[in-house]
C-alpha cells in the first residue's frame, strides 16, 4: 500500500504530540514526533465520538508510536496498535463498539521493486505482484524437478470427453470418461472409419505401460445396419482408411466389438489386449492418443445415410514420462 497524503487539501488541523498523549474528542489528525523516544497515544472514549468519524495518526519520528483504546475499547479487535517506522500511520473510523481500520499509511516503504528473483534485501521496499508470482513459479519448477514431478499431457477439446489424471513423479494414470462422444464415420469405399484425438502427451520419451477400454458403442442412424459389429484401436495417429494397422493401433491393438443387440448398441465392449513396455520418441514431436473406430463394409451405408458412432464409457491408460533428453 502506498502512502496516503492526509495534509494539504483535507483541511485537517494538525495536533502535534511528542510524549504520552490523551486524544481529545475534537482531534482529527495527530502527528506523533517519536524522534526522542516512543510513546503511547490513548484514544478518546467512543461515547464522545460520533460513529463514522475518521481519525488519522502519523508517526513522523524514528521510534514507535503506539495507539491504545480507551479503557477496554479495541482497535480492529486488538487492545493496541503499533507503528515502528518513520511516516507509518493509520486512518481509523469510530464504530459503535470499537475502532476499525480504514487504511494503513506505510511511510517506511520507499521503493517498489519489480525483481523476479527477489535478490534484494530491504526493509523499505515492497515487491510487485508480478515479481512475487515469477519467484514462486521458479521455485515450484525447481521443486518439481527435485521431486521428479513431470508435466501432465493435454486433453483434446471434444464434447462429452473429460479426464482425471493422477500420479507423482514420472508415473501417470490417465482416465478418460466418454459421455455421448460422437465419432462421425467416413466411407473409404468399403469399410466405414474415423478417429478422434483424445490426448497429447507431454514432450519427451514415453514408456507405455498399458491401457484398457470399456465402452458402449451406439449407432446414430440407419447408415449403420441393425446387426452391425466393428472394431476399435487406440493408436498414436488417426486412421486414414478402414483397415486399422500399424500406428493406428499401437497402444491398444485392434479389438472386435460384440454384435449389436437391439440394432443399436454393442453392449459392454472391453478391450482384451494392450501394448506394454513400448517406448515412444516424443522429444521432437509430442505423441498423441487417438481412438480409431471401424465398421465393416457389409454393416453400413454411411455414404448414403451419414451415421455417427456414439461412445460412452471409460478408457484408462498408464504411462511414464522419461524426459526430453
């Protein structure tokens, strides 16, 4: 807080004090000259002051100015209030049951520093909010490195997709929840397919520890036939045709879905296998996680009738970030 000037244009009469002083009901601005020694100013009794009256006190000396409430009356909830620096002070307001702080006058503060490393050591300077934040952020970064805490990845913005990520150090567990997530199928002339990006790993080398998917898959229209079934794969790239292969399914291999019941949903579809122990080089380009979906040629006509596969359920992945070196 900067100094608040209280002389000049406010028309206040200065009451000087250089030793122990009993405030009068008529005082509005008291200057305490503590150059020789510190002393106490006892406030006027509240019964003699109109509630809402503002009183200013300023320590113009180099010793301590102490304010003491009359009898058992309190100052901002305390019996006394002290001001140790030259040009420190306070503006108080008289309440029905005590004195209350309106503003501190910090005359001892002479400099505002914008210093990100807080390298100075001064009792007359304050730091800006930006420099304090920069200093704390730098400390937290050092602490994360010391404890081996690594960055999380980034979820892709997809309607109905949410994430919970837990873990300390390099080990991470990422749980995706799907709530009516649409996968708009495309037709490659045979199979229908589509991939949606779920996640971008942090930059660095990734060890893949495993994954499991537990989904209900529902068709949105007659573009997928009543007795359809299909396949999913979890990969590091989006599928570009109906055949799910290679990096389109290098995290969870292609997994068949059960045949649809009631012409709409596959029921409870669970992955039966996962890649584990694979190392992915994401230090130049961060690795991504894609859910890829395929419906066989005999089970669809999405070219004639567009159709989405609607995904509900969970996907859990385990992985480690080994750094960016």
